[in-house]
């Protein structure tokens, strides 16, 4: 049984130690530490120390490329997109084109950046890496009195060349079936690249996809990702508050699908529980979500994030302490099973 939470917002080692000890006391045996562009630039040794402290107290450690290139989940800025403007994702539409502050995951410069990140992750002594919500730009734009337009990335020259090689014709502007397929293949190819290099360095690979398998989210045929050779842990994050869904139905539906695919391909299923932006009075739903994931066969449960998001205004729950207490209580109950 793996029970964990993500941790960020603090780089003072003595406080990290106190918090990691608290995580153990509160029923966790696993932690995902975020490791952003800021961290690898300014906290490189600190991250090594943070992983060491976490492992010393008895936690399994995964590292998360938090917001790197703005193509993974995470509340973190990217310097990469400023330093390598030509490696940003391009959006094209009839009126023109723009580059957005997200890296193109087909670009050589970004792959090089990620390979350095993996190198550093391996040097910390962490057990694994956690690829969280890798995605491409997708937006819907409605002009006055006009049809809604779908605007999607990436349409840069590198992506255009790859598209033409695959399909034998120029990449269209519309969000066609081939475009959906191409975007999915782009993310799969990126994750295969990342998981292969991490695996070579002895790191386990966990991946988390958005909980809705629709083309706009990038990967809509989850099985293709689960099947990748070096993906060890496959999961999703049915954040019912964020998607305005019913906790039972949503967590159960996503958990069962994740478990089904993992059983078929002999991978470990993981489910993330929404422990951030929990509205006042609805904290009990967090307990329900944990129980539901467990009852659906998931034995690797993680909460985003430690202490209900108290360290960050943007994602804090209304009453973070109550949220964390619920998580801790459920984890301790599950540990007995
Ligand atoms: Zn591109």
C-alpha cells in the first residue's frame, strides 16, 4: 500500500525534515517533491538534501518536473520559454500565428533540457520520477456572432515536418482526426523518450493523465501510454471539485479504468486525490475519494498536496488543516488493512 502526497513551497532543510516526519506520522510512506526550473537552477544541492532527508525518515521519493516548459502541471514559471523562444509552441489560425509560453515537446532544445532534468533527478537518489499531466496547448475562441474556433498547439516547423512525414500532406489548421492523433503521438513519443532515459538511470517512471480521455486533453487512448515499456506506474487525477463532478462517480469511474488498464498490462495503478481548493464544508468528500479509490482496487493513492495547499494562496483549501486531517485519518485506516 502506497500512500503519499506532493510537497512544495519550502526549501529550508530543517523545516523539510520536520514536515517529512509529520508525513510519516500522518500515515504517508511516499512523497512527490516538485523540482522546477527554479529548483534545478538555484536549489540543485538543496534538492539532493531534501531527497536524502525524505528517504532517511522512511519515505519513498518521486520527483516532479513541476511546470517545466509549462507543459507539465505546476504553479511554476518557465525561464526556458524566454531563453529559447524558437522552441515554444506555435498556434496557427486564419488571421495569423502566435507563439505561446509553452515549450514544444518535439523541439531538440526542450528535450535536451528534460534530459538534464532527468540527469539531476537521478543524482538526487530519488526512487523515481513523476510525469504529471504532460500536455499541448488547447483553446477555444469564439468571435462575436461566429462559430467557436479550436486553437491548438503545436504548429511549429518541427511539428509540421513530422506531421507531413507521417501523413503525406501539409498540417491543416483545423482540429481534424489526424491532428488529434498527431498530438497524442507527440505526447506519447515525448513520454517514451523521457521514460527510456530515466529508466536507464535506474529511476522508476510514474505518469498521470488528465481524468477525461478526450482529444483536447492530448492523450485520449490511455492504453497506448500504459503499454509503453518503461512506464511503471500509470494514474490519473479525478479532481472532482475542479471538474465539477460528483466525488463517488468520478473517482470510481476513473479509478476503475486505471486499474483495468494496469491489470491488463501489468503496471501499478495510482490515483491522485484532490486535497487542494477544497471548499469549506465539503472536506468529508476527500475521505470519500480515498475510500472510493481503494474500493476500486487502487493501492497507490496520493493527495495533491501536503496540508491541503496551505502554503499557496492560489490552490489553498478553505480550511487546509481540516482537509489534511481527513487525509491523514483515511491513510492511517488504510495502513491497518
Ligand atoms: Zn512544435
